[in-house]
């Protein structure tokens, strides 16, 4: 995880300082409120920094850290303390500016990495009996991939910045479980109303593999 963050930072540094005759002197520091309520993966407090290489090309580095738990907060047994980390590096192509402050549409390629760990429970029954069981186990997830992004960056008066984005791409995730008794081939998960958007089965190691992903969000910031 730390090695990947170093690689992303190195890429950002190389791109940001690669041209001595850079006509775009501004840096933009941004906050991503979308990541703070991202309960489909895990919520993080996320900040980004962007540098324009020239009028049309920019690079954006974004890093987020999970500061609070959102699953099974009252567990008696903890195998993996909840923590997580997100990082991405994005190269952008800005199209023609829509105003004198350089607002405009852009397309980008984003490379990302995520790490998340926590402890959770699953309620299940066994096919051979009608008895119910509750299993508590640890979960460690990593995910890496690439996303094609489209967005619009609006430079407001007084150098405040607002941008919206969406995109789609490919992700490979690896899920590891520890201290798990639930056997997917023999046991049946009990689904309750509270599990409609939080099924424990999505955190099983059997769900490792590649998948198509979508992203949408916004950022707010300030241009120096």
C-alpha cells in the first residue's frame, strides 16, 4: 500500500515539474465530499492536488484515509480493526475553455488503488439442519484498476473551484478472510431487511476477481 502511494506521488512529481516553460502556474487543492459518504466501498476523508502542465494537459493526485467505521460497530470480537486507504493518479486533457478563467470540460485516465479491512458478521443456516448460526470473521480487501473519466471544472470568482465527474472502467479486487467458519458451498446466508445494501456475502473471498465499475462525484477546491 505504501509502495503504491510512493509510485503515485512520484508520477505526479515527474509530470508536474516536467516542463520548465510551464504557462500554467496555478495549483488547485481540492476536497472530495463524495468519498465521505461512499458506503458502496468505504468512506474516506479525501483531498486532491492538481497541476496544469500546459493549457490542455493536467495531472491530479488524490489520497483518502478512512477515519471512522461504518459496519458492525458493536462487535464483541474484532479480528481486523477498521481502516482503509484510497489513492489515484489522473492525467487530464482539457478542451477549449468556456470562460476567461479557464473553466472547461475534460477527459482523463485514472489509475487507482484501494485497501480496506474490517471485521463483520454473517448470519446463516446449514442445509443439513434448521439451526441458525452467526459467524464473525476478518476481511481484507485490495482493489486496483483504471477508469476513463469525463468532467467539467468550473473556476469561480475569487479562485474557488467546483468540478463534477463521472466515468467507467475496470477493476481487479482481492478479498481475504480470516477466522471464517461460514462455508458458501454448504451454508445459506440469512437475509434480513438490514442487509438490503449491506450483505455479508459480498465480503467473502470467493468474490475476488475482475469487474466493470462506474464512478460519479464532485470536488470543491481553491486555485493558488
